[in-house]
């Protein structure tokens, strides 16, 4: 069962990133939808961008349990690497932004 879930996740992610899912026109017109994911952007860099966006928008960061996610990723033989990479990038960017703001 777990293997099927992981395969489904991979299938959806691959097709979404390649733009293979079409958005309902009525929804996209009213919500200004854009597919912002590209194959060239790593999950780590997506996390870094998300941290910068959060800080720019409201000077706050989300709290992700980086160590727990890393542990779960190890426990499940790297099956959660996308999530782990994202939160690692987010956390690194958060630390960099906070360090820069201390020196200002």
C-alpha cells in the first residue's frame, strides 16, 4: 500500500511539474493560476525561495520540524527526500536572512 502511495506521489509530481495537468478554465480565470514549478528548480531551492517570500511578505517564518523530517526521511530510506530537501533549504535561508538582519 505504501509503495502505491509513493508511486502515485511521484506520478502526480512529475506530471504537475511538466504542466500535464490542466486547470479548470473557470477556476484559473478567477484565481490567476500559474504553474510555478519547473524541473530545473530543486526542492532545496524551492524551500529557500519560500523562506524569502515569507520573510518579505510579513517578516515571519514558518516553523518546520527539520530534525524530525530528516529522521523520518532516514527511517523510510530517503522516501521523503523532497520534503526534507525543501525544509532544509527553507531553514538554511531563514538562518541566512536572520544573520543578515542582525548585522544591519
